[in-house]
C-alpha cells in the first residue's frame, strides 16, 4: 500500500497513514478531482484526523482538502471512518467574478487576470486567499475577446480550459503556497496504446452520448424584447440543426473607462462627426460621451466589439453541448505501459476495444484504487473527435 500523508491547516505534514481498508485517488484533467480513504475507527485514527485539513501523496501533485468524515459501525465487519476529500483546485470555486471584466488577448492571460483580480489581489481585501500564487506562463497562443460578470470563477475557468483542451491544477509548493497552473497533455498516441489485443486492457466501457447536442446558438445580449441585441453562431440546417438559447444579458455595451483602458491599453480618443471615439490599433472600440466640463459620462462599446463578446459567449456555451465519446477501461498496472512513467493525466493515447472501436483519446481522469485485493487503475479516455 502507498503511504498517505495528513496535513494541517498550514499545509505541514503531521501524520502518516500506512494502513487502511481502501483508498481511492481520482485526479481529473479539466475538472475537480477527489479522494476517499477508509480506515479502522480507532482512537489513534480519530486523533490523527481531528485537526487534519488535507490529504496528500509524495508521488502525486494533487492535494485534497478533507470535506467529509463519516463513522460507519458494523457488528460483523468492524467500525470504519470514511474520509472524503476534494482536489484543492476546488478553492477557486469559492470566488465569483466580482465585477465586470472585459478582455481581449491570449486566453492564458485572461485566466490569469481573473485569478489575480478575484483571489490574489482583489480590490476587497477580505476576498484575498493568502498564499495563492500563479505558476509560470505556458505560452499558449489561443486568443479571445470576452466580457464576463458574476460567473463562478471555477466554472468560468473550467469552461475555458475545456474549450481549448487544456488541463488545470492547484498544487502546494515547497513554501506551502497554493500554486495555480495550466498545462496541456502530450500526444503519445504513436507509442502508448491500450487494447484487448495487447493484453493491457482487462475491462472496457464505451459510451457515445448524443443526448445533449446543440450546434447553433442564439445569444441575446442587452435590451428588452425585440430590441435585444442578438448574435447567431453555427450554420447547420434541417434535422441536423440543434438550437441553443444563451441569455447574455450580463454582457453590457456600457463599460467603465478604467476597464476600457486596461483592456485596450495605449489607445487614443479621436473626435469624429459622430462623437468621441476610442481607437485602438486602428479599430474603433468605444464611443465616449462627456459633459460640458469634459468629464466622461458614458463609455459604450461599438457594435462590432459587442458582437464579438456575444459570439465568444455563444461559442463557449456550445462547447458543452457536443456529442461525447468516452471510454473507460481497467488497465493492467504493470503490463506494457506504466502510469507516471510512460503516460500521465492529460496525455493523448491510442485506445481500442475488442469490437474494433479505435481512436486517439485524451486521458481526462485516472482512478487509482488500493484495497485488500491490491492495486488497480482505471483511466477515463475522452475521444478527440467530438462533434
């Protein structure tokens, strides 16, 4: 059995658990992972768990925060404590995006901005989470133009990473900091494969889920009734057309001047017959209204900029409504390919079952199980050919 460590509220290791009934460890690539520990209900274990806040392993960078402890009494099988924990990236879900945020640029910078303004250095000091920092940038080059207000911070980040096939994690470094990191799994499909034919896939479960298809989004922004500003994304027709309504009323044409300058730094105010425009790299971004004293009264985004924000919202919403092809299999842990040596969470591998269903797939979850029967590993694969 693998050693399990209990940490106190300051992320210091205080106890070791080396004997237990069962232990499940389930990190996830683009969602929140979890764990479950089942130990004998002894006074010693009660004492160990009483002031413990986190569960960790030396061989994995996921750390789980203990959120539930149950006492199960059984006259035949004995009494047990069942401890449930969740990946510490769930901390991000404790915050919402507190104020309107506009962004144009790299998606990676967008995510870092959201964390910086809502966790690391928020305007309201009580919202700050101490010892939470950002890892070094990965240099991802995907871009976005978007406005967001009041969304749950983790929901927004999770939606973004799923759209771009990234993973995200929060780990604890040597200085006991919570470190947020983005990453992208490697493509190992040319030399890592799981198949019945190669005797390294003992059980398998394939699912093609078409129950939640949407491919055309009508995104409605500000306004009332027929005056609402709308954007349509997607071009399917007939029986192949599945429509989705996206209420984006929270995306406003009116923005704060300071937010405009942060989003489009280095622009200039230009006076035209139509009024004062804010121009950035040759593109008119917003129309500015001022009073007689030259004070700014309103800043309103141009139609083209606002429509780009609605389109981005529509695309992000559609990403949750695709055909999902998933494959879960029990892997022989010491046969052919070894976890954390030949492949890792988030990597792309080749998967094939006995019915000839074969495809490149990303490992989005890995469940490790330790119990009386030994060690078992069950990856979940998500096919890349999503519609």
